[in-house]
């Protein structure tokens, strides 16, 4: 009977899940996902999380605990760096230790992933994890190669304008055709934020769907190639940000500000996120200097749906007013 490996539907799940799924399946494991975010998962996370962590991490607690009893192992990598000379949020680094103190959690697979100096470190991690399922270095290597191929396919679909859920369905062969493109006359709105804030429909109260219903066509950082994002950030910032996700957010925002077809920017941040407080301020200042409509939304466990909806409606009304021009012209 194959080992069941649980993967929380949280944090960098929206970047790397297709890759992780294929890697474990190729090694003969059964991959088990936590259920989509909901009120119950958040309540569980709030009960067990330490006070200092941000909303996404509190919710991630709930996702991990949802896998207890459903899986033999839980994949929870200790992320230090996923890019050369860049770092991930320190709460990601300490998350496995925060989880390990909770009773009843299955054994964790928590390899140390630190690519700050070189990507060669990744091969050590791959074999460290792979040896839990197979003694064959060849089989582990082939599993990794197939997972990278699927990951690249997934990234390509995101750059075509698909949302993660749509791209995942395609790479998993759950659907055959690409989704129908959005109407060309809709307002293009750049939605900037960490993937676990902008793609988790429970946390953000389905902001993407709501904006689309109001006539917006959504653009995110994942729609842009990494080189384009980095070039935009390098051109607009005095020095490189060493937070990987902050660098992606800022670079994407600066790129969209320079495009005449993008009507405005919505920035979504989690309350208590230190890097977001800085990158959000940089993006907002630049938007104001360039005359780009900007809306900042801060999320926590107390954020009300009515207030969010009112702000989105007002923002879209402003974009329509700008497009139509003043009544006296």
C-alpha cells in the first residue's frame, strides 16, 4: 500500500503544487490535499497558531491539521531561499517547527531548501526526499525531471493568462480545452499580492470573481515572465529587494504601471506582514507618481465582506469615470 503524502493547500502551493504532486506520484506515493480554505480551517488555525504570525500562516495551520489522519507524511519544506541572493519570509523557515509542537500531526518531510548561493543545493534536497520512497537514484532523478517538465508547463499556462486552478486542471488532465478568453472591452486591472492572498478565494472573499463581475479583466504577476519582472524592478528600484515574493510583486506592479492598457492596480496584503508593509508602500508611491489608480486592501481574520465589496465597487466606478472623462468635456 503506497504511502500517503499530505500537501497543505496553502502558502506556496499556488507556485509549486503541480511539481510536488508529480514528484511524489512518480516515486509511488499517493498525494493527499487538504480541503479548500473555509471557516472551519481558519478557526482551527487561529486556535493553534502563535499570535505573531500573519493570516496566511494562521490559515496554513488549519490546512496542515486537516491532513492529520488522512496522510502518513506531510510535506512541509523549510524554505529559506528559492532564488540566488534572495530570501523567503522567515515565517516560512520556522513554520515546520511551529507545526511540530502540535500533538497528533503526522511525521513531517521538511527538507531545508536554501538556494541563496547556488541552485545545485536543490539536487541534494531532491535525493534527500526521494530516498524516503526509493533507493534508486535513477528513479529519483527521473521523477525530478518529470516534475520539472510539468512545472514548466504550469508556468507557461499561467503566462498565457490562466489562473492557478485552471492551469492545474489542465496539467492534471482534468480538462482538455483552455478557458474562453475574457471580453476584450473589459477594464484590465492588475491584481498584485502574494499568491496565497490573491488566489485563495476564502481569504480574499473571492476578489477575482467579484472584480470580473464588475467588468475587470485580471492581470497578475504570474502572467509575466520572470525576466520581465526582474528587469522592471531593477529599473525602478535603487537596489534589489532580497525578499523573493516582494521582488516579484514590485516588478510586476512597475511593469503594469507603464502599460497604457492597464486601467488600475489593486494591491492585496495580509495584516502583520512586514515585507508587505514596505513593498506595498513602494508600489503605492510609484502609482501615485505615475497617475495610476491604486487600491490597497489589507486582509485579516476580521475583514468584512461588505466593506471589501464597497471599496471594489468604488474603485471600478472611478476607472469608468476616468475612461469616460469629466461630464463637462
